[in-house]
């Protein structure tokens, strides 16, 4: 039986203050990550953070939309139903239980992973029942018909809205063109046709296959010691069946030719995405491409080449950006902007010219120095709070990156040279085989 403890109003107010402090508290040192496995094979990553009486927990499964198969949207629907009833508790009872304990529950799905998160005060009489409820949600969701129909309908309404959103239309068309038949080609929300066809049996089968111990990873950050962290992890995963590790994802194929797609949309602005498959997590060129892209289109403000050429010099767009999104296998490299319909051709030409000049000639020494200072100088802000740290823990654990990743981050950035950037961008970007998507009105 999971017990709940109502909080006094003053205590609730104090907890809210602690939550705010948790987001703004600056870390004085790079955290040291501890790692072990539970008895049933779940990998655990832990960072003690004694400054605030809080505990953050994330449980991550290899159950993102890349595992949807022909049932696009099933990963998102399954994850969204976890808190809608479990172990005989209704959605209202679950929400009330977490509220009374002062705990916060959240969940999400992207292409690679499905995540369930809990934030609680570290006091045992509040933390333990919250953990027990979390364990029930993970292992014993009810997937009752009423909740299933409601959440499914919410997804369909969201998809209908996205059909009218130029941003969503552009993104959907880009991923479809860039990834072809690969699972990354379909967005996590699925399509109206595939979501409408999903059944409760589909949800039960997906949960039974992917929400298992051998497919789980736990990250913990908070004011607890190692024995307490081990007990937390054990409580969370104790009800999970052992299960099997899913097969590796197929590699992403390189594009064989350039592709340009325009989609008419009744708007005065044209939304533009240009790119191709990029790199995977753990790629040996990761830091080189990251530093290089900071100068190309990833830097803040107007410090990047794309922002200077597109916005500052010509006023063609409010912003122009680029980024690599590394995933389990090669994620996308994307350049994006929005411009007036009658300026689209000019903006695209500027983007292509800027890309070609950067890949051919690389950045200057001054640009590289400024980029390194910008990246390393802001690094402490990336690990300033428990929520920042646990995000890194989940990423490092899920993708099995080195435990000293954070300790070596700035050194890896400083080690990047102009020659490395020029070599990596020439090898990794084929500018004759870019996908170009434009969504907007006619000239």
C-alpha cells in the first residue's frame, strides 16, 4: 500500500522556493559520476548533490519512436498513458498522490528514448512513497479503455493542428526526405492514419516489449548518499520484468542526390530547412563538428557566419541557425531560417554560398578563439543545477559515453584546431546532396 502525506501550506511554499533554487543554483565543481547495475541488470548513474534537500530521478528506456515500426505514434501513446492509471490507481489518484507528497512527475518521448522523471524532497517519508508510485506506473499501467481513447484523441487533435503549422510541415517534410525509409523519417507524433489505427493491444504489446529491466537506465541526482541511491534505484525498477535488449537500429543511408521540395502554404513567410544526415552520439568528430558549427550557425546572437550573412548584412531573416543533432545512429545536420516569400531564393543562395565558403576555407583563427571562449566560458552554466546534471547523466548513460565526459569537455573543445575543422567539414558534409525544404506562399 502506497501511503501519502499531505503537506502543510507553509511546507509547500518552502518546497516551491527550493525548486526555484534548484534551477538557479550554480555548481561549484564538475560532478563526479558513480555507476553500477542493479540485481536485475538496470544500469544506474548517480551524482550526489547535498546542497539542496531534493532528489531528481530519470528512468530512460530504449523505447523512442524509432521503435514504432509500422505503428507510428505507438511509443508516444504508450508513454503518455503511464500516468493515466496504474496498479488500480486512477489518473486523479496518481496526480493527487504526487501533489500531496510535493513530488513532480513528467514523461517524454523522442526518436531514441522514452523518459519518465520524478523530482521530490529527499525526506524519506515523502520520497519513498513517491518512488513506490513511480515503480507502479512503470511496471503496471492499466491502459484502460477510457484513458486510451482520451489520450489517443488528444494526439489526433495535435496532429490536426500540426497540419496547419508551417513549422511542423517543414520539419515533417525535411525528416521524410533526409531519412527516407529509416525509422527517423517519421516524427514521434506519428501520422493521423497510423495513430487512428492504434489499439490497446498495440500499447500493451509495446509496453511489454520495451519497458523492461534490460532496456532501462536510471539517473539519480540529489541529497542522498550511495547506499540511499542504491535503494532508490532498487525501488524504482523492482517491479520490472527482465525482458530482452532490442536489436540495434539500422544505419542511416547517405543521400544519393540533392532534393528540393516546396510546399505551398498561405503565409507571408517561407520557412526553410536545409541539411542532410550528420553524426551519431560518440562520433570521433563530435567536438570538431560542434566547435565548427558554433562558428557556422550555432553561436549565440550574431556571432555565427550564417547570422551575419543572412541577417546582419542583408536583413533577410530575423535569425539563421545551424546544428548537428547526434542520435543513436546519424541524426540530422540542419540549417534553418524564415524569410519573406519574395526573398526566399536570395536567402537560399546566401545559405549555400556561406556553407560552401565555410567548408572550403574554414573559419579564421580569430573566429576559433572567440568560439572556444564562448563555449568553455559558458560551460559552468550547462551544469548549474540538478536538472541540468541529470539531463547529462541520462544522455551519457543512454548512449554509453565515457563517465569523464563532463570533466574532459573543455579540454576536448580546446584541442580542436582549424585544420581539424576544415578536414571534418569537408568529409562530413556533401553540399551537392542537400535536402532543401521550403514551406510558404508564392512570390
